């Protein structure tokens, strides 16, 4: 066996060493072969060696073996790669799902948006005047939410080009930019810190609104991954438009402006929808660094930043390169300022007044965080006129120790406050400039006298009532003696009410109050909205300004006179709406309250607008005389500490105060020299270009001839007659030659009632004192009180009718055969009367004919 193997080995060696051409059966390549039957081959014991020789001699397929090996290697690699990729996908998906479980709920995005919206205050023309934010919250600021449809396309494009050019190109469910993330990862590895953001708009929304403040500021890979996952989830729940809208409304644009609407209003004074290319490009560059790119403090830097944004917009195809230059020039030409929230440079005292009212009604939450839209009555033109007038006059009076002034302007038919100036300079601490003197209690001086005379008209006196301006004393219940004196220290003898009020005489005013009584005067003041502080010690000097009042209230009280006796309480706010425009409250009055008879209001107006009647004291061309009909009254307090002028036309009421906040006296500055010039300037400039309106008398006013010497109907011997106006139910007393003669010679002792400074009787012939307008009337048994005591009295009858001028009269009681002096005329059950206005008529029969008296009152629902 071993021998056989050795033989085989020798054979193989021989074959290998023998050239192919010498081997048995060799046929050269390409040689023809004879066709013959195949001879069966007999395989011998040495054939194994022959087969080996054949195989060795035959060519081998090397490329096939290499391909197989490569295929096997590729297959193995692919398999490993697939398995590894599958493992990575599974691990990644698992990790993603685990992160999804840990991140904040994307569905809370809407709730996570900033909860505050600043309150905006507008003037009567719709101009934004002030914006209110929470002063206790350092993160609060201006904010007004707007939908994406109300944002300029330029601003949207500028923001996309600057922050996220591919924002609308990402696949659904993708909220990150892979290229930016790769760049961020590179920096994370090379810098060993996450220094590059690579954040899309969606990532910024996710980070700023849903991550905690601590995590938001962390610069780690873990935070970045969570941010990406959260951004992806946001894109699954919200559209791209929704995310972009939230982003633009949440961005901070510096100077406490949050959101594009607040920024557009702050820097450009226009809504975000109206922004042009230059403005949009400037704003879009700010959020990256609001402190650095501040238009107010770093305009050069803002211009460079704007240029970057414009180039990015051109690169994105939003604009052409030619548009860049003009946009740059536009911003270069502009100057930027930014007022702080809660402070208004326009009518600051008025804004404070409005803010106080809003705070009281809506609270801090509504005032600072609910985004109220407050529309006010402020007229910016008249406000500027009033501020200028005060500033100029105070400057001229500084050498007389005058440092401050205030003014209020009201539209009488609506009660709307058109202007309010609380001081000569809001920013001057030396005069307490931020204190609103228009709302401070100050002594009004003689400016309250018209309401004393108004109360007397209600009690039967007339514009022709006779006074004797002479020394007189009054003793009160405590034995205290009061001796009033006139402003000029003189006594002027007999005069009628028209002259006494127009010339602002003190003694007649005190005589009138003595007749009206202090409680009667205070009741009248309260009716017209003039609220004095409660004080049981008020005496007769209250009619000369002895009680303190606010300039606002005093001006509103004069508005009652200008409005025919109808009170429209002053308002600074006309309406308030929510941020979405829903009306919350309308403050405008639909109708006022008739607190004074229109006849009496007009009679006081007639006196205050009579330039001739006041000429002896003020001259024919005093500051109280305008280029149109106007009624006015001055007031000056003791020691010249306060002086005022309040007056009106049918369409405007102006009240002015001049003085010092520290209450130091001025140097001989009165209402006519201090406040009146301001009043005149405000009036003339505010009404310039408008037609002059006269004070039309109401139907109940009649003209009657009187004797100037006594104010009664003229006797045949009256030396001087003129026309005076009266309420139709309060005509002048009959002629009295004794009165005419006493006045003519200036000797009141010729009168029977020589002890009185007022020649007319304390009680007129016929007068109803209760009920009256503005007085609360309870249903039940009504006591009708007054006086019916004319000369030659025979009897009287009491009747009533519906409305101010009844067409039909109904009987209440009578005839009554006994006269009454300041007592009960009759009683009347009014339980079944419908609500509304009623007029009572008392008709007295005398030997000389009939006399009639009237009274009006309201029955509530």
C-alpha cells in the first residue's frame, strides 16, 4: 500500500516535470481532429494521478471565487448593518418615546402663552395715548395679540429669512433643521459645550413656552434633544401658521414691547399689518438680541442688523437687491423714542384719572393683564391748547409768586371731559407737578355764588330782586357776629340781582344765602354735583367760597347751567371693550337728570353773560368778554391763595384755577387777572372756526318791563325803565312808588322794611317750595308747601298736569279760603301716579285778578 502511494507520487512529479507537448495524447490548440469513435478509457490504478494531472493542467475560474467571497462579505456586512440600524431605530424610537413621556404636554401650548395683555387707552379720535402694564411684574410689558392675517407679509418674510428659511419646507412632524443640528453637534464636540443654537422657529416656541426657565437656560445636549422632540410633537398638533403666529406674538422686541403689534405701535405708531419693508426688516432683527439691537440706544447697530436681514430676504428671493438701499435710507432718516408703559406724555393727569377709575372698577387683573381697550373723551387738540395757555400765563405771573395752574374742559350736553390739566408742569417736583390740582379740594371763592342765587330763584326771587349794598351784620345761633365786606371794600347802594351777581358783590350774596339758608344752598350744590366736605360749622360765608370744592366738580356744576338745568355727570371714559372688541361697558349718558328748571338755569346764564351788567367792576373789555356769547364767573379767596374763572358757551365749559401748590399767597392776583386770561385763551382757540351760538331762552321765560329803580313793574312815575327776563310764573311785583323813590334817592329808610337789605318781602306773593325738581319724592301722601299770600287775597286752587307744560290740568284741592305763608298748601295722594314729570299749579284769586305759581317734580318708577 505504501509502495503504491510512493509510485503515485513519483508519477505526479513526472507529469508535472514533463512539458504538455511531450505528454501522451497532446493535441495542439486549433489542430483538426479526426472523427473516430471514442475509445473507452480504462482506468487503472494509476488513473487518480492522471486525473490530478488533468485538473492541474486545466485553466481555473479565479474571478468567480473572488466574487463569491466578496458577495459573502457584503452580505455579512449588510446583515450586520441592517441589524445594527434596526437596533439603532428601535433604540432611538424607544428613547424618543421615553422622552415624549417626559417632556411637557404639547397640547398646553395655548395655555402656556403669556397670560397678560396690556391695556390700551385711546383719545376720542382713536389715537393711542397710553398703555398700562403691571408695575409689580418685571416681565410684564406692552402686548396686543393679533392673528397672522393681521401681520405684514414683509414682517413674516423677514422673520422667516432671518430665523428659519426652511420653516414651511420641513416634513410633517419635523420641527428641527438636520443641517443646523449637525452644525450644533459639531460645536458640541469640538468646543465641549453646546454653543450654537441651530434652533428653528418651532424649537424656539417649544423652548420659550414649554420648557422650565432653568432648563430653558441650560446649554446641554440633553436639553437640545428634548427641545427637538418637543418641536416635532408641536408640528404634529399645530399647523405651521399657528406656530408662526404664536412666535410673532411672543417675541420680545425691546423697551417692554412683546409681540409684533406692540413693537409696531411703539416704534412706528402703526399696526403690525401696516408695516412696510424697511420697518419690517428692522423689527425682524431685534429679537435675537433686544438689548443690543435697541433702536433707541443703538441706532447704528440696528442699521447694521437691518442690513443683514435685508440681505437674507434678498437671498431667500423675497425682495430684489435694488430694494435694499431705499429700505436702509428710510430707517436712517427716522429717530426713535420709547416711552415707558403706565406713563403718558399726553394729558398725564387725565390718564392718571382714567387709570384710577379703571383700577376701582376692574381691579389689577383687568387693568394690567386682560388687554382692555379703553376709549376716552380726551380731545388732544383742546388738551394741548389748555396746556399751552396755562404754561404761558404762569410764566408771565412768576414775578407775582404764581407757580401753578389747572384747567378742566367739559362738553355740557354729554358731560364728557375734553381736557384736564392738573398742573403747569407734570415733571416739575418744585410745584408738586404730578399732583392733579383739578381733583384737589381748594376754596372756590365767589365762583359758587351763582348757585346761591339759583336757589333764591327757586324760592321766588327774580333777576330784578332789589338789594341794598350797605353795611350789615348777621348773628348766628352761637352769638357770633358776621359782617361781610365787598372785594373792593366799598358799599354800592341799591342794585338788582342781575348787577349784584354779575359784579360779584359779597353783601347781596350773603343776603341771598341768609334767605335761602345754608342747608338750602348745600342742597342746591349737591343737586348740581358740587359736593362740599361735610361740616356742621358752615355759615353764611360759604357763599363766598368758605367751603372747599374740586375744580372738576365746579366745572361740571356750571355745565348744568349751560345745559338748561340738565345734569350730565362728568365722564372721562366713554366705553371699554375687551381685547377682541367685545363691549364691556358704555359710559356715555343716554339722558341726563333735570335738576334745575330750565327757566332758572337760563336766567343765571343771562346774568353771567351780561357784559354790560358787570362792566362797572370788570370793564367792558375784560378777559371775560369773548368774540361770541359766553357766561363766566370769577373767584378769588382771601389773601390771594386761590383764584378761579369758570365759564361756558352752549357747547363748552371751561374751569381754570391759578395759585400755588404749597398754598402760599400770590401778590395781588385775582380771578380776573390770573385765571381769566387762561380761560379766555382756551375758549377762543378751542372754538375757533365754529359758528357762534347764543343762549336760546326756554319756552317758560318771558320778557317784562321793569323800573330800574326797584325792579318792580314800573309805576307811571318810574324815571327809568328797561326789559328784564322772568320765569313765566314769577313775574315782577306790582309797582311801588315808595320803592322807586327810595332807590332814586338812595335812602332805604323810606321803605317800611328799613331793617332789611332786600326790599322785596322774604316770601313772594305765591310760591311753591315743595316738591321741586331733583328732590326725591316718595309715593304716598305728598305735602305741598309754600306761600299763597298776595294783596287782596280771596282764595286759591291747587291743580296738576303731566309734563313740563301740561295741556290739561286736573284738580287736587280747593278752593282754599285762607292765605298761607311758608306752610302747607294741601296734601295729595300720589300712590297711583305713573312714573314721569309732573307740574303743580296754584291759582290764587285776588281783588286785582288771578296770580299763578308752578312747581315741577319727578315721580320715579
